[in-house]
């Protein structure tokens, strides 16, 4: 099974998340989750680590998962 997102901690109070499927990218933008993004890199959206657990729950509740 291929995941929809890559998620990792940056160990500085932020986490990095990247939609890796088309449906994940669409879902992320359509659900106004860009409001959680505090910065971005070439490959990842940077979010506050405190927002990570809630975002991960929303992702799973919408039938998507993470790559390992």
C-alpha cells in the first residue's frame, strides 16, 4: 500500500509534511490546511509540532495514510 503523506519531526518545534499523492494534495488544499503551514521548503510544508497530532488524525479519518 502506498501512503498519501510523508510526515517527520524536525526536532525544533516543527514538523515536516508532504502530500505524495494527488488526492492528498487536493484534500490538503480543499480543507484549508494551508493555514497550518508556517513555512515551506522545496519538498515539505513546515507546521508547528503541536498541530501534528490533530492533522494526522484528520488524515487517517479521511481514509489516507502515511508512507514509511
